[in-house]
């Protein structure tokens, strides 16, 4: 069922687990997320990075929305890391009701202004907004942020930012990175706790690929209720394709696609278990049920 990000995060926060948000690029990725979520009776989120939106455009958005509607568990669709007002407007008009207005590459005041504007725009569509304070290092979808450019989230600044922008969730930087961790991750939990004590919106942690179980658990205890996962799922997909295409296999295209789905699904299932969302689907309501039913009757 197509679900509200706000409802997913608030329910997860009340019940001390987190929602897995997985970047997708094609049908195989969408099927892997939905399949894993259905098998484990878990809520989940499909995420579109701006590069994926540029690649798949409206057909990819429509695919994600339809897959979410047909799923037997709560699935939300989210535009990830968007710095473009045009892309945000495109996504909103296409039916996406969860937006990350990412002004983190900008100086603080510009980030504040951009996020205020995108929050106001998104809220007119009934969409929720995630923003980011600080800057996460690492590489994701061709975007590389050097470690020297990364900046931890300042708790007091985060409080002011949330108050002035009216965002619905906040991505924090506490030592997490995009892509692969080159050394064991060391997150600043004292900083996370200060942020949690100052602001009341759900907290998001990007760069969940490679985080150990103990780190995940402590993050959830300190208020994180959404983890973004991209790298591990993408690598599983690429490795499966390489193994099948370069091997001695005589499988056809759909068999190879199936192997890739299974490889991604295995990684996603592991994350759902780590995040504690397994068998939590029944806790969630579908705020769009009445709307979807009315639309079906009118067709």
C-alpha cells in the first residue's frame, strides 16, 4: 500500500525501530525492495536520487507509485538529495509526497532560504520534507564530497533550522558517510543525543551501508527512525550481473534479471532485520486508503 512517510517515521519512532529507505533505479530494484518488505512484513521506502529521476523520468516515478500501491505492506516513495526546484516540482506534480530538499552543499543561510521555499512548496501538495544540516563525506551516484569538506551537524543550528524551515524530518551528520566506509565507522553519539534533545522531528541517517548492528541499535535508541541505503544494494546488483553475464551461464535475460533481484533482495532483507522493522507492517495505517478507493470508483 502506498503510505505516508510522515506516518511511517512517526510510527517507527514511537515503537523504537527504523524505516529502511532504499535507492532504486529500475524495475529490478523496485521489485527487490517490495519483495523483501512483503516477505518480512516490513514497511519500507523507495528512494529516487536525482540521477535516477533524470534517467527514468516520469515512467520511473509511475513505476514506483504503482508498485507501492499494489504492495501488501506499507511502502512510501521519496525524492532523495534534490537541490533542484525544477526536479522537486516535477516530482510533486507526478505524485511524490516525500521530498528531500537538500541545501547542504550551500552556505547555511542559502540552505535555510532554499529549504524554507521548498518546504512551503511541498506542503501545498501535502508532501513532507526532509532536510540536511551539516555535510556528509563520501561518494554516491557520482557525487563526491571530500572528507575535508564534510561538516558535522551543529545541534543549536539544527534547532534554529528546523524552527525556521518547518521541515518534517532532519538528516544529521555525525560521522556517517556516503558509500563505503574506509575504516570502522565512529559516530558521534553525544552529538546525536544533543540534537535529539533539542528538536522533535524524526531524525534520518544517510550512509547506512556498512554500519554494524551495535551502531544501528544505538542510533535508533537516540531517535534515528530512517536509514538510507544505496551502496550495498547497488553493488549486489552489479556483482550479480557480472557473475551471470561473464560466467558460463546460458541463462536468458529474464533469468539474469531474476538473479539480480534476488541478490539485492538479500541485502535489503538483512537491513530490514537490522533496523528492527520486520513484522511491523501491521502497526501502520494507510492514510491514502480512502482517497485511492474513491479514485478507483470514479474510473
